[in-house]
C-alpha cells in the first residue's frame, strides 16, 4: 500500500495512492494512517493534488557509513556499530520542494537513501528481528543532503546535516516492501551519480531499528535514514536531483541558491 500526504482544495489529508501514470488516484484516509485505515469516500486524481513530505516526524535519525564503498570514498573506517546522528524536523521537505544551498557552504552533496518510517506501536528496547519488523510502518525515499566541507571542519555533524531543506522525503510511504535487496539510485540532471543495493548495507534496517530503540524511544511517524551508497558529489544551483528506491518510486527536488 502506498500512503501519501497530499494538499488539495479542501486542505491536507493522508491518502492511499492507487494506479499508475495518468490513471493514478488518491483515496482520502480518515485521520492518520496509523492503526485501522478507513477511507472517507473522497478521491482525487493524483495530478490534481500536491504530494507533501509523507510524514512530519518528531525526529529524523540517520546512520552514517552504512555502505563500505561510501566509507572508502570518504577515506574513513567502517563503524563497528551503527554510527548515529540526528537531523532536525525542520530539514524535512517533500517532492518538488527546493533544496536550498546555504551561503556557509561551498560543497553541498546529495546522499540517496532508503528511509524507514516507524509505525503505530513505536519502538523501545526492541530485542529481535521480528519485533523490529513489526515496528516498521513502511519505507520511503530520502536525500540526506550534506554540507561536506562543514562536516569535515566541524567536530560533529549537526550543522552540516541540519540546514532547512536538507532532508527531502517522498513521494509516499510503501508499506509492503521487502528491502533485503533493492536498488538505491541518485540522478542529477538525468545523469546517474549513485547506484547501490540495500544488500550491501553493513547494518540491516531491522538491526538499525533495534539499535536505535535501545537509545531513544521511536515514536509513530519517526524516520530513520539507513545510509548512502558511494558516488556522492556536489550539487549546484539549477540542478535537479532525483532519488529512486526500487519498489517505492522517485523523489525529485530542484536545487536553488540562497546567495
């Protein structure tokens, strides 16, 4: 099931996306998608609504260096356990919203990632794979936009990862997907920059959920970014950057300068 958050003439709603191409529609959900899902009877053509970020999480938890090839291109060692950092909720934007390049950085890069969305029960001190899977509501595409020069100059990553617009999410949440081995791709101006597969993750999504849940309580709607494959490169004003995850869809955002 594809769950989207959409803006329409009457306001904003969650909805179930059905169909493909010009025939795709969105059936409005009553309230939020956690728990028993009930539709209201209202339905729109997908082209007649605007896809928003599919979730506004209380926190965005990220995993660094979760692909060996990306760690190698950065010249850093592989972690022995998941390397965590946080993005503010204010970094989150949706499909088509602009990534804004801050004046403080001259090297802002894309990072295509599979993102986990936590479900209704949340997650606290998850001890096994089955519990971790039960805590996952679904998956979406993410771009962990990073000011690489600031990441290298600072002793921690908050500033480099935390600018407004530095966490595009979307286009929707896919609730029924085996992510053991799916493609993660990034294209900039139709040129492929990153191309990896989730089977190459050092730590699996279930292992990540378990690890994080022993540090902080994960709430419904929280998002976990699972790391990026190699191939990260700088973005420039007027670029168009697309993150695709096999079985989910494509998240595209324009790039603009704040100078």
